[in-house]
C-alpha cells in the first residue's frame, strides 16, 4: 500500500497559517476566557460550590479552553516545523502563548479556590459522578494551590513569563535557524547545512575521516555563537529559579519531580542502577570502535552506523510503514489498527526535504481526537524505529481520547512508555528478520542507540543540568564554565571511555531550552526502563493488550509509583525492577559481542 509522506493539516484548519477557521477559533477562545474570568471573579467559594452542577460546568469550561488552545498550538507548531522559514507562524504562536498565560491565571485562581474549600465539601465534590474521572487531578490541583501566591502576584509572574521565559525559549529557535555548518561530501563538494541537516548527516553512513571533520565543524559552529546561547540559557534558568524561590523552594528538582508525579527515592534508585551498569555499555563501545576500524571511540562514533561491507538495510517509507503495522499486530491488534489509520489519514509528515526542523515528535489534537507526527524519513532502520516510536505515542493518545482532558494530561516520564514499547517491538523484529550476521549486527547496533542514550548521554545531560542549576543559583554561568560543566558530566557518564567529547552540547541540545519542561532528560531514562519491564511481561501474558491499555488509561490518574504497583506489581523505589530492564540490554550486548567476535 502507498502512504503519503506529507501530513494533512487542512483537516485541522484549512488554508494554512492564514486559515479563517483558525482566526475564528482564536476569537472564540478569547470569548471563552473572558466568560470564565467573570465566573471565577464572581465565585463565592463557600456559598456557590455546593451547587455541584455549577462547579462541574466550571471544570468543563476550563478543560474546553485548554483543549481549544492545544488544538491551535499543535497546528501552528506543525506549520512552523514543516517550514522553518514561516515567520508568520511565530507571530500566531506568540498570540496563543498570551492566551495560554490568561488560562494559567484562571487555573491559578481555580486552584487557590479549591484550597479554600473545607475537607468535607471537597470530598463531596470528588464523589460527584460527573467529576469522579478527574478526582485525582482536582486533588493534585488543590495541593498545588497551597503553594501559590496572591492572585495579583501570580498574574504578574505569568504575564512576565511570556517575554521573560517563553521569549528566551523562542529566541533559542531564532539562533538555531541562523546556524550554518560547513560540510564537504564524498565528491569534494562543500555545502552549508542547517542544524537539522547537519544532525541528520552526522547520523548517516560515511567514512570516519569525513565524520570527524563534520563533527569538528559542528562543534565550531556552536562555539562561534556561544555567547548568545549562554545568555539564553542563563536567563531561562534565572527566571525559573526566581519563580521557584518566590514559591518557597530552592530545590530545583522539586518541580520536575512533581511534574512527573514521581518521588526523589524513585529517581535516586533508577540512577544508582544506571551508574552501576554503565560498564556493560562501555564494553560495547570498545567493540564498536574496533568494528569501525578505530583504536578508540569518539563522540561522533557513538551514533555512527556500522559499515561491515554488506549493504546497510534500507526501506522505502511504504515498506517501513507496513513493517511497523505487521509487528504491532503481533502484540496488539489495536496498536496496528491505529498505526494503519494514522498512516492512511496522513497524520505523519516524513518527507526528506530542506527547511524542515530537526528531530521528531508527536502532538495530540484533543478536539478532533487525532495526532500529528513530525519526522524526516531517509530509509534507515533508525527512521523506521522513529516512526514506530511516534506511532506508539499516538496509540497512547488514542486509547485515552474519550477521557476528560485533565485525565489525558499524563506526565513526561510515562509519556515515553508507549512510544519506547512500540520502538522495542520493531527493533526486535528487525533483528530477528535479518538472516545475514553482518546485517543483524548493524541492526543490533541501531537498537543499542536507545540504551546508550538513556544510560550514558541522558545521564550526562542530567548531571550537567543539576550542576548548572547549582551554579546558576550563585550567579551567571559563563560559556566557558558551561562547556567545562558539560565536559565533566560527559566524562563521568561515559566513564572516560571516549577520546573526544562534545563540550558545546549545552548549546546544541534543544531540550535545555524548553520553557515549560524543566529537566527534559531523566523522564526519558525512566520511560525506557519502564517500557523494558512492560515488554518483558508482554511476551508471556495472553491478556497483555487489555492490561496494557488499562495501564495507559491510568497514566494521568495516579502517581508513577502507584501506577507501577497497580499494573505491574513492582516497587519503583527498589532496584529489582530497574535491574530486570538491564538484563534485557545485556542480552542484546551479549548477542552483539558473539556475532562480532569473528570480524575482529
């Protein structure tokens, strides 16, 4: 079957960024915000709340506004992602961010009003049939409300955040879009690549010397703009830390942990297991260096595909799509059905063309109950894995689409559960389907990119960000200090196993500059290991699909620890669960070592 490689955005708002329906939708949201503002201003908490129908309507109104804003923002970001030069999209997005701020102000007042309710009234609210589905979310909001400042101050912070927080995050995108990286191809022709193109090229097959040269040019390009990138990172972190202090905490990990609904004990246990097992991956990297024909491994070699003299497996987009669907079906017919529906209805933007943003993502459209997936497909096995990963996200969104919006607001750590699980299915299937040992080695190497990232690279990001925030509490951190912190974190995470590193990674990694998600790192490691545990159980449970869907539907309905205990029967604060995931990684490394030994 043939699938389009470009997505359908007209189904969301026809006519592009100037869509009359988009304009009308934004106008409607403004009216909804004004009406709800009046409702909240006139809310006599003690007198009005016993009218539970009235309170339910207020809850529904807030969710409706939130859904409408998400619908608009997903569309505008999609336009901007597919055409990085579309400056008008940025203007519309800024307008939506202002409406987001208004909604934040309303939610702040709503949460503070929940605090004013006596315990019995609040308990009665949670028992209302129309509100039972969001009882956990309302309880969470009431808890958050206890830390909030007065309305005027909270409104001021939210309003200042538009330019003082989101503005700096947007500024990072502006800087990256101006970046050019010199690249000389195998024919001796020199090109000026965008950041996204250079990133994709570094991950492609090429001679070692050529990759080394491109990596040096990559590092130099970011270094040349170190000062504005450092300003951006410092001001983002400065705003965040000041906001934390205003709300009574100097613990910069408190908010990230709350956002992920997980405890410090779980985080500490997970990283103790990761640190204790990194030598497994370092032995793999040493073997990879030999297979690449090198005496040592450099930063750019970690993700480099192996060239073992056989044709690297490649697929067309249609072949990759069919492969994903077929292997999803082995574990879950519902996953396969959703994937096929998404591909047939053009939810995916995969075309390989200039002027697209780098990376990949899935965004959910709550009003039309669809998703949109952004990626660039070049035919590599990694691209097939990316397609599976993002379709896994879309499946998660699909199985909860009938729930109230607040029940769809799962945290980032469990957000990676369905996506990583889907990727594991396809990666394992690819390895098993390969009959030639060299091809199997290449596919195993591709599969190893996940544990390498989760155990080494992302741990380095976490170490860096922790130390950066500690330093930022004392004042501005210079570009040289940032590079020193990054180099130190990378050496610790990689056990000094690399010959060269990427000190400017603090500038080149978008995740450090995302305004609304602090510490965009440890949730990935959590999601990966959590998915490994689910994957191990899936192979031996005949009723897996139903239990898996039940878990996904609960991801925004309890803490992470409660979710694991209820659906997997495990304690995340103990190392046993995490170590079980390591065992699956070791299995792949052992196979890689055995297959590669004859080639040395």
